[in-house]
C-alpha cells in the first residue's frame, strides 16, 4: 500500500486523494453507479453478449470471471465504450458513455500496449495528455510501479511483468474514476502477479473503482469483493465474493469452480 | 566492357581530383533532391498518417489514388510544372522556370505521393497496435498523428529515403523545368543525359557511378541508424 509520504501522494492533489478515500471516492462518486440495461452484442449473427443487466457500485473490487469465450473482455470493452453494443444502454452516474465520461476511465489490456519510447516517456505521454505533466509527478508514478531504475530504458526492453506494471502505472497516472483490467496478469509469473495485485489494491484504496477480469480462481479469491460470473455472454451470477465462492447458485459457476470444463 | 573499365577509372579520377564542375553538379543534385524530400515529407507524412487513422467514405478510393500516383511519369510532372511556371502560366510572374526552385517543385510533386502512400502503410500498421489504447486514453486525432509519426520515425526515414532516391534519380521532370543550364540547373542526371547525347559514354557512366555511390552512402547511413534503433527497441 502507498504510505502517506509516497511520491504519488506528495505530488498530485495530496489533499484531494485523501478526501476521496475518506468520502468513499470523489472521482468514483462522479462516475458511479454504472448501469447496464439489456446489453447485447451480436457479431456476424452470433450473440456474444446476451441481455446483460448490471449495476456497478463503488466500494468494492469487482471481479469478472468466466471460462474462455464467456464474453468477459467484450463486456469490459463495452463498459469502457471501446465497442458499441448492438442493443442496450450503458450509463455512468446517469450519463451516457460520452468522451467526457470515458476520459475519466482507464483500461489495462492483457497484452500491454506501450509506445516505442522510454519508460519515462510512456508516462509523460499520458500526463501531458491530461495536462498534468511534471517530472516530479512522473518520478513518483515510476517509483510506485518500482520502475524508477528503468526510467530511461526503452519500454519494450522491459520484462513482461515490468511492461504490465508500466501499463498499469500509466493508466493510474490518469487518476481514473473507474479502472478496467482485462486479465493483466494472464501471462505473468506469481511474483509479478502479486506486484500488479498490490498496485490494484492501492488504487482501490485511493478511491478508484476496480473492474478486474480474470479466469484465475486464486486471484479472484485474493482480490474480489464481488464477482460477476459470465457464461455464454450472460451474467450467471452477480454476488459478493464470499457468497460466490462458498455457495455458487448456478450450475455453470459450480462447474467452473470445481474445475470442470464448461462448453 | 572497355567502357565500364574506363568509366570506373574516370569516376575515381573525377572524385579524387575533386573536379570543381563535378562537385557543383553533385552539390546541386543533393540540394534540390533533399529540399524536395523535406518539402514532400512535411506534406506527405501528416497526410499519410491522417488517411491511415481516419475512417471516411471514399477512403479506399483515396488510397488507390495515392498508390496509383506513385507511378507518376516524371515527364508529365515536368510538363505540368512547366505550364504552371512558364510566362503564360498562372505562376509565370514568379519567374521560377529554369531555376533550382522549379526543379524542387517538380521533384516534390513527383515524390509526395510516394512518401504519402508508403507512410500511410507504415502508420496504419503501427496504428493497428496502438488504436485500442489510444481510444481508451481518448487521445485526440492530432496528438495521435504526432505520436504515430514520432514512434514510426525510423521506418518513416526509410520512406523519406525512398522519395529521395526517386527524386535524385529522375531526369524527365528536372530537364524540362530546369533546362540543364550549366552552373545553374545542371544536376547529375541531366549531366548524364547530356554526356550520353554527346557520345561521351565513359563520362556519362562515371557520373552514373558517382550517383550510385551517393545513393549507397545515404542508404547505408539510414540502414545503420535504423538497425541501431531496432536494437534499442525503438523501431
């Protein structure tokens, strides 16, 4: 977790960040709840997301789980407005998914997309985009991601875990109200995975709403406050993590947790 | 074969002697073609990037047109620029005909579609990689174009070089708008054409070899730069 003297706190809107946490999230309050009504996505006649209804509230880490092909990544992209639904509505705090709303969200992809620049320049790009750039701020962000020593290295020469930490640090540099993570640790070793999870928890503690996609049951147990379980594009369960892991309601979730193959 | 042997010998002799006329011709050739490359790059790179990342009706037709214009005949370009710059033409009052400026204009028109079309392809390939991240970050189009141009700079250097190669090697356009005037608009290619027409094939070949050597040096330099960039993972 970030200490009070951490550079991230010391540089950018220190007071604001604390206030946000105390109040349950300033930026979060502005974007939440997220409401999803009858959301469907059809591609070439195939229904990939099928009538999803969700209410996304603050305060918890929401983990989206499900087998491969369940529609987890698609749902995340729909929620972030990267793709348009065939039918249905998505709103954040009652507002449509406009550019203004989307600019207060951030997303980390399974395969980190880094600019062909140095580590520091990757962070600078986002800070400049938001008009909040400063060397001190950037250094704090890199320190938080434990990448200070690699600041001047080309980002593409980092290890997989470091690249993903940089992608996450860059997303957090935007101070998003909602952060979507699409299986960010899918190809990482356990140590790198834990570092990412630590950063995610820290962001959550600072008031950012986390929506995390994973099919790693262990990771979901470690992170989740609530679970959205998807199967064949439909929400099978949306419940607290405790209830989900103790007594899943749907057959699909029971089979999934038992390690049985879902078709 | 005798001609080739003589040509090699003469080419070395000319370069080693640093013949004043030859140096002047080489200097003008480089100046005109480099200027044309810079002018074209300033127009074609952003345009290519804009086409690469934009989606609009008729985009396919624009791309086809850009690709087709890569094969613009230099003589036709020369003729069009001649008509524009001649006394009777709309830009005749500028008095640019038979000056290096006219040659730069002609070469720029010739290579702009080449640089634009190749840049479009390079940027589009990179944009495929960046597109979703840029959409997620809500990157404005102008910023996206700037970032793509910067991150693809080493590949785009090769693209610009392709334009430069086309410019410095062409004769049809510059001979029409430049006139091959000694000490004013004579460049390597027009000098080669002149010496060939005079029957001095050895000198013409020697000039051709010098031209080839310049192209090789420039290409080797860019290749070295690019491989360094690739090694440090920026390309």
